[in-house]
C-alpha cells in the first residue's frame, strides 16, 4: 500500500545526516530540531502556531482539553473515520454524537451535522478523510450560527487546500479553531515512528495547548493546567524537516497516480472512482473506490492472489463496534456509513509508484470485472 523503503532510498543521505546530527547533539527531548520543524510547518501551512506532540490521537485529546469542555458536552463527528477521532471524546467523558458522511466525498455531511445540533452541542470535529477537505466553509458558517467550536482532524490531509467561495484558499487544519494531524509513517507527511501536531491562529489557545502537552507547565515546575506528557521526539522532527521539503512533490505524484486510476476505471460501471469536490484539492492519502456490484470482498481476494495489496477503510461502522454500543444506536441508524463499509476498497497509493505497477494493478482490477 505504501513503499517507504523506496522513498528512503531517494532521500536517504539527507535523512541519515539529519539523524546523525541529533545523535551528535544528544538533544533527544525538545531539541532545536523540534522548534525548527514547528516553524517550518507554520510557514508551509500559513498558520501562526504549530504545537507538536507525540501522535495524532494525543493531538485530538489535547485540543479538546484546551477548549475546556465539561463532561456531558456534546461533540459531533463522523461515523466514517478511524477510531481515534471518537475515542478521545469518550475518554474525556464528553457525549459522542456521530452522523453519516456524504456518500460521494466520504467526509462529514453538513446536513447531518445541522440535524444533530442541540443546546448541549459544544463542538464539531470534521475529518478530512482520504486527503480531501470536508466542506469547511459551510461547517464554519453553521458553527458560527450556533456558537460552536471546530476541531479539524487533518491527519490524512496535510497539504490539502480548501477553496472558499470568494477565491481565498487555506490549508487543511488551519480553518477551524484548532487543527490536528498525525505523522504516522504512512501519512503524506510521515516520520519513522509516531508523531503529531496541533495548529491554531489563537495566541492564548496556543499557549494553553503547549502547556497541556508538557504536563501543564508554562514555566518549569510551575503547573498552570492539568496536562499530559506528549512530545515529538527530536529524531522524528529532524526526519520531518527533510520530508516537509518534498511534501508538495509527493502530493503531486499521488494526484498523478489517482489520475491514472481514474482514467483506467472510467470504462467500468462496477467501479465508482473518488469524487473530487470543487472546494478542495485532493492529495489522496488513500485512493478509495466503491464497488457497486456487491463483489468487493471477491475482488480483494482476487487481487491478493495476484500479490496486489488492498485495504478496506473502514470495514465496520463505529456505532456497531462493541466498545461503542453504549451510545444506543441501532444497526440501521446510519445507512450511508453502513453502505460505504460494504463497498469501499483502497488500492495501493504512494508517490513512488511506477507505470508498470499501475498498469498491472489496473489491468487486474478490470480483468476481474470482465469475468
């Protein structure tokens, strides 16, 4: 699904030099590379503050802690996402309210958010799934109308641009009150371990987030907030500084791969290729198709037999997971999510893909449907 070895071979000398410089400095925790990476990512995203942390899940949790929610406050998010988005809501004792995504973009449905807002709603957590932004202009308008806070889960969309109706553009994660991301190795901007970050343009909020991520300290051994221990390793920051220079190139390569797939599968009515919203660029963290004839699982097995990997993101609705049955939803409450879980399949997608690989994958997918 990804080829980090080939990617490393192309930039290995730079990576090795960056790692060696950290080892030579022995500044393994909160070394200068962390601050430099945060500053460089701030410039790339055109945001005032980047606060790094240990992983993307921590980023979401710290964001919610920083906004001062109370137990029982309602947080609306999508049913079609990785579990991290919802587990932090549950861990903090907040009331999780999940809604269906849009069937074409896979991102949270604004209409469904609108239906779910109550007097107890405090926040919306849109997820920029598979590399494309949710409809942030509509979400921010709805949030403003009801006085709600917005936390963007941009873990799969680093580098994506959102286009407003007036022509302005903003990077994913920089539109809401706080944006969060993950630097998990398979992400578009990934390190060689775990890592995450938060983004905000609010000076006071940035200070609070940084404090919470550092045991609640703004000044050493003086605790202003109840915090946690969540740090981006200096080694990972050094690696990310190298890879950030190549991010736009990587994302352009991903779009080229998606263009090839789109063209190849256009002739097959059993396949729905990813929809590209006019308000967002798409960086294809995943290339996720829908199989319309009910043979998704057969196709997956067929590809496995031909040494072609594929993945189902996500195989089961969150509301039917055992850990979340306490929410009280029934199996039929989220028809869009349920249908997507039956139909979606993600194909190999990474910047290092060669034409021969793409040709082999696409031709075998099409052969399956010719049977």
